[in-house]
């Protein structure tokens, strides 16, 4: 499991600003990429850091730190080693020696992690150039929220990688293909690790003459790491033979180095910049070198001359800037200031983008809410219209039913009237028939009575006749 990103902070100095370099060494020891390294390995790493810095061993034992743990995360290791390094440096080194000490720490950490990077298949840059690009990478490393400590794991923003690639193109004299850069990295990779950056630089230096590659990498290293403040020719007065000689000079916050020529192959000497250095103006006199000034140091002064007052002002300003690094605690190089400002600009852009996205999200939520309300209103309206339509359809059905019912009732009424008329007629006929039947019955009674009377009369007559015959 890869360690999660973290911006670790502890009280006190942050390992002299070399947390990124120490992380590379720690990460090289973390072969399983679990985010932890055994204490036995970290004990050796602590020893190497102190020895590489030329500092004595400490009485602090890593075994006693978090005694129940057999391995430490990078955060825990920094909690252990940072105070040790800070106390050792503060105790055994003066302020002017710290920059040199930090260079040694770079070398120690690179020695431990270099195999991880340099031994990769297809590597085209040599170890020295890989080291210089590694130093540049650490300068560009993403800082945490405090703007000081790097985010772990150490990565750089793609904007910084693109600026670096642009510088490579400019140094080798070819046009920069922005679309090609984006195609190579892809649209999703916002952060790059050192292997990615190294592969990227090698891609753009592939096929370039080795001497040009060395010069390009050296120029980049000077700008980003050494913080070269100014380069150019100065005419320097000799110490023993007081003649004037033109030298190619390179000024950094810690040294003024002078070479025979601008190819910087033959170093003739160097002047160490400390907090005790000063720059003294020399008034121009006729018949002597013009635009002169004296760089005063500890035990040695350099009297130099430049072609014109403007160049003199530029060099004096640069020297004073270099001296200010040693007199003002926490002073950063112009390159680091530029990188920090770009980082702050990115953070501001991201914040604006976040705010814009939040604003768009709020607008979308408002639109969605409004749309939802409209949909609800529309639903209510459609429901109302549907109910009205249903009620109207019901009214029409009821009206039609009433009409049919009325027609049916009228038909029933007419049928009833007809039936009643027929019934009355049939009743009248029946009554007439009943009356006729009574009449007939009465007539039948009369006839029967008459017949019975006649029968009796015939019988009486017959009886009388029989009596007479007798």
C-alpha cells in the first residue's frame, strides 16, 4: 500500500529544509512501498546523514523512539531525526557553514536513492546529470499548506514541469510544442514524481550532443538550485601580481567563482560570501580602471572593474543580494520566490476555480430547485387540469346519462300511459263482458227456470194424461 499524501509538520526547523531529499532516501529503503522502513535501516540512514554532514554521532537511539514499533513511517522518522539534525547543526556549525552543509546532505541522500533512479532501463542521462535534475526536482517540489514543507510523497506540479521543459527547449534552441507536451503527459496527470520528470527531460534531450546536454542541465541546475544571481565578465585586480585580468564570474548566494573563460571548465578561484562581506564603492579617477568597487570578505578583498556604471550597479546589487542571504534569516533566492509565487498563483487559481465551481454548483442547485418548483407547479397544474378534465368528462357523462335517463323515463311514461290506456280499455271490455255474462247468466237462469217450469208442466201434463188413461 502506497503511503498517503501528507504535509507533515513538527516543531522546530524542518530538517534544514531538506525534507524532500530525506524522503527520497527513505523511499529508496521502503522497497515494499508500504510507507514504513525498519528501524535497523533507519539507524543506518541517521548515521549516514550525520556522517555525511561531518557531524558527530548522537546519543539519541532510534530503538528508544516509539519502542513498541519495529518500523517507522516517514512522518515518525522525521519526528525523530529532525531535532537531531537541527541540534547538531546549531551546535557544531556557524551560520555561514550551513549552506555548504546542506549541499552535503543532498549528496548523502542522493547516494542512497540514486540506484533507484539511475539504474532504470533506458536511462540516457549520466549519474551527474540525473543528480542535478533531482536537485531541481526537489526545489520544485509541492509545498504543504504552510508553504514550507513538501507534500509527501514528493511531487511537482505539471506547470513547473512544463516551464522546465520550455527552458530545455530554449537552451537547445528549438521551438516548444505545447500540444506535444500535453499529449505526452496526458490530461489527468497534474502531479509528477521524479522518475516521470527525469523521463520527460530525457525525452526532450534525446539525440542531443552530450556536451550540449551537459551544458543545458548545468544551466538549469544553476538557475534552480545554485540560485545564480549573476554571470558575466569582471576585470579583477591580482593580489600578488597587481595586474588586471578579465575573468568569467558566476555569483551565487554563497560564492563568487571565477573562471578563465565562459565555458566554466577551468576554475581559477572562489570568494566565499558570508554575513561579514561588504561592497565598497571606489570613486573613478582619470587614468585608472573605471566603474570599480571592492568586495570585502574575511581576510581577503577583491577589487574589480566593469565596463560601465550600469553594469557596476547590477553587480553591486547582486553582491548585496547575496550578502543579504546570510544576514536575513529565511531569505529565499529569486528563483524560489518565483516558484513560490507561481505556487500561490496556482492555489489562487484553484481557489477561484473552486469558488467558481461552488458558485456554478449553487447556481445549478438554484436552477434545479427552481426547475423542481416549476415541475411541481406544472405537476400541480397538470393535476388540476386533469381533475378539471375528469370532472368535465364526468359532468358530460352525467349529463348524457341524465338525458338518456330522461328519454328512458319519458319512454317508460309513454309506455305506462299506453299500458294504462290499454288496461282501461281492456278493463272496460272486461266489465262489458262481465255484464254480458251476467245478462247471459240471468237469461240462462230465466231460460233454465222456464225450461224447468215447462218440464214440470209437461211432467204434470203427462201425469195427468196417464191418470186419464187409467
